[in-house]
C-alpha cells in the first residue's frame, strides 16, 4: 500500500533527479523564468498522477508543499551557477628551468628558474590549467600553488591533479580530452622535504612529465578551492 509519505518522497526524488539536468552556465533573467517553467511542467507530470488517489483536502495540503520545494530547489540551482566567481590571488611557482602557465587558453604567467610569484589573477572551479615545462639540462623540478589575496584559500596541485598531455604546443583542452588522457604527472618523492622553498603552506607536490620538455593539464575542482592547510 502506498502511503502519503511515500508519495511525497517519490516526488522529491524525482525533482532532485531532474535538477541535475540543468546546464551549469550563467542564466539570464529570461532563462531563469523559462527554466523554472520547464521545471514546473516536468514536476507536475510527477505530482498529478501520484496524487490522484488522495482526497481533495490532502491534495490542497500537499500541493503548496510541493511548489515550495520546487521553488527552493530552483533558486538554489541558480545561486550555485551565479556564485562560481573567480577567487583573486596569485600563483606561486618553483621550477627548474622554466614554466609557462595558461588558464582557459590564456597565458597568465611565465616563470623562470627559482621561486616566483605571479601578478594577481582569478581562479575558479572548472578552470582548465595548462603548464608547459622546459628543462635545459641537469636537475628538473616543478611545484605550483595558488593562494587567494585575502588568505582564505590555498589551492594545492598534486601529481594526480595533473595529466600528461601527449601532444605538443597545447595551451588549452576540453573536458573530453582530459578524460581520455590517462597518464598522471610523475611525483618526485626525493624533493618532498623541500616544500618550504615556497612561502605558502600547501599540499602541492614536486612533479614533472616524461621528458625535459613536457605539458601538463589540470582542471580546478571545488575540493581544491576549499582546502587550506593549517
């Protein structure tokens, strides 16, 4: 026998599944209205058949609760899209011999041998990071850290965050290409105790690719932006 609680649980579950289909892109006012209308039409298709067996009084109670749930979820979806604004900060780089860093296809910093800091840039979830590395002989090393200007966020880059790009002269990539690349950057465990060379405390690791000249790629995740070593 289907209970009233089961009925509402089914509606809620169906609604949460539908929301995952919303594209994560900025929405205009017209798009928000259109999207909300699409959601409402979709959810009513679940609501109406499920509530047919209920008495009119129960339908009157359930319907406002359903609409309130729908509205809150729609607003939360729009807010999550709008809140993905870049975090202002700088890149801290340690490299031997050189690194050229691109974000979403745009060159943002060129680092020479040693430890350097970039001008202020913006970094957000979903950003695509490409690093072109060059070693001219002798030892090679690379470490990358992003620290927000307000000191609230530190983005660490570990070996499993970067994948080795098999092509040459790449400055950007798609998420589909990133998924196809299977080889992660190589971690240099011999340099683990040298993390103090950068002034920012992080979980970043010393990494490199297969050859003296190589290209690495990473996608910034929410987890990376949320971490801050103590």
